[in-house]
């Protein structure tokens, strides 16, 4: 049995939106399972529109 326990969530420091890699970002055309580190550099928070540099891991 495989347990996925490497869920790393990244929170937007502005609006507190949480990016969950396992869920992806359907609105931003990010497929589920995409690690935050692999998001394109021009990816923006789907809620408030800030860049990746405003996110921190939680
Ligand atoms: Zn945000």
C-alpha cells in the first residue's frame, strides 16, 4: 500500500490561497500532481494575481 505523504502546500502570502500540488490549479491550466516548483514562472495566484515569489510553503 502506497501512502502519499509528501503533500506540500504553498500559501499565498497576500490572500492565503493555498496551492495543493495534488489538486493543481484547474483555472490556471495546471494539471493535478504538478509540484509548485514546476509551475511556470509566470504562474499567478488564481485569487489575487500575485506571482510565485509571494508564496511560502506550509
Ligand atoms: Zn493570492
